[in-house]
C-alpha cells in the first residue's frame, strides 16, 4: 500500500469523517487520462483486516457478475 496521501485523499477524508468510519477506500475510474486513482485511509487497528476485506469484495463482485452473465468491460 502506498504511503502518504492518495490522489483523492481530500474526498476520502470527507467520506470517512462523514460516516465516522474506521476505514475508507475510494477508487475512481475516469474516462480521461490522469483522472483515475485511489485513496485509502485505515485506522491502525484495522489495517491488517484490509487485504481480506478487499479480497472478499472482489469475490463478491465476481460472483454477482457471473450470475448476471456479464462480460469484461473496457475500464
């Protein structure tokens, strides 16, 4: 995980604080060059759980897409 502020760190901070969350992962897929990026903010006591949470999220998305018969996009 990169150290330091991410590309969308200000937005990530606003979301995390507004929801009083322990963590926030913000991914942006833009249509123009340079508009994509991410920011991750995780409390120290939750950082070790982040890889498993992301892995489970990916599995859930893959499962849902297979159920729908979806094909890969162009992102």
